[in-house]
C-alpha cells in the first residue's frame, strides 16, 4: 500500500538499514526504517491521510514516526547527506538521493536498501558490495574517512563483527587502528553508549580484547587490559554489573591515577558516589584475622553491591566472605520485639539491631531464642 502511494506521488521509498541486512541474513529485526527520496515528513502525512494511524514528526531531523492502525511503528526519514565540519563532531545534514544517503553510512552490510515502490517492489540497491561482504563475512567501511568522521564506528565495527562472527576487512582494520586515537575526542556519553551495546550483546570480554588490538584502551586510558583485569571483568559481568561505566572502571582500577582517568566517564551522581565509595574503602585496609563483626563495623555504611564490586576489584576474599555472609543473614528480631521489651523507639533501635547483626556475623547468636535472651 505504501508502495502504491509512493508511486502515485512519483517518489521512491526504500526499506533501509538493519532490517535489510537482517532480512538477507535470515535474522529477525523489528526496526522498520523507511527512507524517502523527497520530503519524508510530507510523505508521512500522506500515508496517515490514506491509511490512518498516527504520526509524530521531528522537523529538525526531517523524520517522522508513523504508528499504523495495527500499532506497528515505522520510522520515515528523508534521504540525506551528512557533512562533518570537524573530525568526531556531529554532522550537519542536507537532503539528497538514495545513493548519497547510503554512502554516508557506516558499513557495506548496513548500506543496503530494498525498494518498496509497487513498480519496483523488492529491488535491492547494493552500491557498495554489501552482499559480497556478507558472503566473505567481512565488515567494511565505505570510504577512508569513515572512522575519522565518526570514531564510534570503531566500536560498532567490533560489535557487528562479534554479532555475526565476521572479521574486519584488512583495510578497514588498518584505518580503525589509525583512527582510534580520535576516540579521545568523542563525548563520554557516546562512547559509553557503544560500550553498553557490546554489553547488551554479551560480547564485552571479546569486545574489550578486540578493541585492545585496535589500541582503543591505549589511546583513551594509556592502558593495556591484562589477563587479570579481564578475569575481574568477567566476574563483574557475572555479578550483573551490566553498566558501561563499571566496565571502564574495572579496566582502570588500581592503575596509576585511575580516579582521574575514569572521571570523565562518570556522568551521573551515582557513578561519582561509586568512585568516592571505592576510594573510601581503599583507605580502611583489613588485616587477615579480622572478625566479621569488626569488618561490619567498618563497612556497614557502604552499599552491599559496592562492597561486592570492591571485593572483585581487589580480590579480597575476607571481604567476599563478609558480603556473602551478610547477604544470607536473616533478621532474628524485629522492631516489634524491641517494643515488647519496653524499649522506646528511637536511634537505640538501630543500635541494638546493629549489635545483634554483629553477634550473628560472629556466630555468637544463631537463633531467635538466643536473640530474645540476649535482648532481656
Ligand atoms: N549508522 C552509521 N553510523 C553510526 C550509527 C549508525 O552510519 N555511528 C547507520 C548505520 O548504517 C545503521 C543505521 O545508521 O544501519 C541505523 O543505526 P542503528 O539503529 O544503530 O543500527 P542497526 O543496523 O539498526 O543496528 P542494530 O541491529 O544493532 O539495531
């Protein structure tokens, strides 16, 4: 239907991006992106008038989102060319034709379009050997300046390579290596977003290694991930610290000036607090024969998952035992029990319960009866 409407208005419309790639690779993809040679927004209005549903327009980007009457979302965009005024900057946009629109994209496998005009339905546009690269299982950029214009594509290249089990084409790999120093100029938000996507695909460990082979960590943090730091990272992920900032932190932790290095990547108050807490923990080292209650007295004010992260980063088994024990601990008494003993509510409540936790941690009180006796 969309194809017929496009025909009657004399404009070309194509399916584009990930959905075309995934269609050819027999993979599921539900992000439907349409690109229009012409005015995408007015085409979206026409579609809505003739087929119903709703549209939301984003004038600034010359794009619209059409929600069909059956509640499927489609993004409709205008063919465009992007100009990069400076390396690693965000691009300026200008309307153009389909070939130009495809040429500005990252990799050949992402630069395929499928025409949906009724007259040319299903015609595949492949100006940049996308299908050939799929056959050869290669990620290839479309022009030599691609990584210079957008260095985040270096991380994207690794992500797609890992996702499809492809390799980077030789020249693409060399250009990525040469451009990795430019990642320093990319905003922390954009870099973290790309790292987050590697985490979401569960390819972070291999991703970190491949990014290392392209000197990304070297350029950003003057750092070479060691086997030990990768093992820590594996544990961090296994404990569901699925956050890009924590990956950056883990790789850097313990290095000279680690705090300064990761500072630029701590964007939220929570992330800043995490850095502060890790630092604070560093200043209270534990001795080997410390009791659980004495550890508790010094660490109870820290959040449990922060302590857990710290134990992984510092490989401190004593602290790990403490975290595990504290996690399993069941409260033996409640506020109600204290009231029943005639204790008046107030700060004393938490003092008593804290003391009880200490006894429990040291196995001096192990059941409710003992706790009640102790309370009396
Ligand atoms: N793109 C690009 N350069 C970037 C980001 C995106 O050229 N730095 C282009 C790619 O050609 C991609 C399209 O914009 O096909 C849409 O981007 P995105 O949604 O991130 O990519 P998908 O291919 O849809 O990836 P995914 O399958 O992970 O959703």
